[in-house]
């Protein structure tokens, strides 16, 4: 990731400083904008690898700023939000934010998210739609359907499902999934995987492919016979 440019849009100096420090330590070139006006100017200087966008800015509506950016560039955007209501807005929003964190957040977590969205955007896994029975996952459109009906997934649920769909029938350990989906290993955080798998199962209950538990090991996606 050395030399990769990330634009951080954040008006709170202490948050901006912390985020900048952690991203720089992770090898990114960080460009900080404290206002929407500065951000708009930064957007004209070409596409960064990723944008970290605080939705609560003094001079701009964060989501509007996001939409403006999206009209020009495809680079992934990780939103920062202060209030629980914002999370609701985002979750319900089909605007295509790549990920978000609610303040206060662990800056290491932010670095992991930034790495993950960049990895996803640079398409190491390819962008062809993956079809397993009546389940389709389209990495390019970031869309999942069951029997042609769109299923709304959160960012991490999508990435987790993508990991399964890329290796159907193969057992994936919780540690492997943590590393692939969450960006790096969180020792002892494997329950996160379990929680997300449960959510995926609930949302995909019409799919013929099933995520099966392999006791003591992890999970695998079992395609329909
Ligand atoms: Ca703010």
C-alpha cells in the first residue's frame, strides 16, 4: 500500500490527527481536508485510492459530498458518522457507500476497513457475477439476488458472502474469514464471524446454497445438489 493516496475529510482536528497518524503509519499518503470546500478541490486533483468521509461537516452535507465524488470517481468511500441515526440512514441508503464506522471508533479498525475496501475495489478477486444455484453475487454491482430478487446486505455481510461464493464447498476457518473480510486477524474476535454468518443465513433463507457450520473449524457454502 506504500504511496497510496487517501483523502481524509474530517472537521474535528483531534479525529483528523489520529486518523492521519494511523493511515500514515500503515503506509498511506494522506491528504486531509477540514471542510467540504477543501474536499471538492481535492476531488479535482484526481481519484485517490480511498476517501474517508466524516458525514457531519460544518459547510457541506456529507451524503451530498459523497454523491458529488461518486459522479466523478469510482474509488471506495468509508464514511464516519457520529450518531446512530446516521447509521440507519446509511443502512437504508442505496447510495453505495462502501463502508462506515460510528464514532468513537478504533483507528486500527479504520485502517483495516480502508485496506479492505481498496483491496475489494482493485478487484483482486475479479468482477464477474458468481452464480450458485438461485443465488447470484455481482461484485461489480455490489448486488446479491436470490431468484432474481435483490437482497440487501451490509458491507461486511457482502464481503463474507463473496468469500464463500468464491470457494463453494471449501471449509473456511473463522481466522481465515476474519483476515480476508475484516482486513487483519483480531485474535479472539471470531465471534464476529459467527454473528455475521447468522445474519447472512437469515437474509438468504430462500437461497438453495447453504452456509453450513463445520464444528470446531469454520464454515462452508454448500451448493445445491
Ligand atoms: Ca464532524
